[in-house]
C-alpha cells in the first residue's frame, strides 16, 4: 500500500467507527419527563383533572424489553413523596405502573396504558388506580417529552 492509502485509512477508520457507534440520543429512547394528564375520572375523583409528572428511564431493564425501565412520579402535594415503578413498551403500547406507598388498603398502583409509535410521542390512553380493585379510572393525555420538571 502506498503512504497516501495508509493515511486515508488511518483518517477514515475513526470517522467510520464514530458514524457506526450507537448515539447517546438513540439509546435514550423514552428517557425524559412526561406530563400525564388524567381527565374524565370515575370514582372518588370524578370530574377532576390530575396531572402527574412521570420520569421514564429507558435502559432496557424491564423484563428484557428493548424500551423499558424505571418510572418515577415527582413528589407533589397530590402524590406525596416520590413514587417508584416501571414501564415497558409492548408492540405499539406503553404501560407505566407506579406502586403507591402509604396506602392502608395494601398494595396499590397507578397504571397508565397508551399507544405509541415512536420514542418522542405517546398518544391518548387510559388510567386506572388499583387498590385491591379498580378504584378510579379515566382518560390520560400525555404531553411532550421533557414537558415537565421531574
């Protein structure tokens, strides 16, 4: 090989390696804070609108699903202390489940299910608060990614 060819290869290989490496943005997926606005509630919160600031960390740790990981709800007067759970994308649906602590009825969870077709938007779906049985349900509209401060 000539010196020119060797120089070309020496300069091209790092550029090629950088171009083929997965980018941090692609690996992030659903990572970010999302406003989940629940309306049309039935149950004890009938007629109310409730907004949850849910932060998703998309790291593939949710049972082997590519888009899955930790989900947390920011502390607020409504939700109390920070609540923890998880999420996973199954087909075209995202399911977020948050364990609710401090409930006297035993195990309780907030469950959000909505359609999604990409990692930058989540569609309108359903919400259910389960405290032994369905306790409250409603329609959930998910705002823009990074749309609330965690």
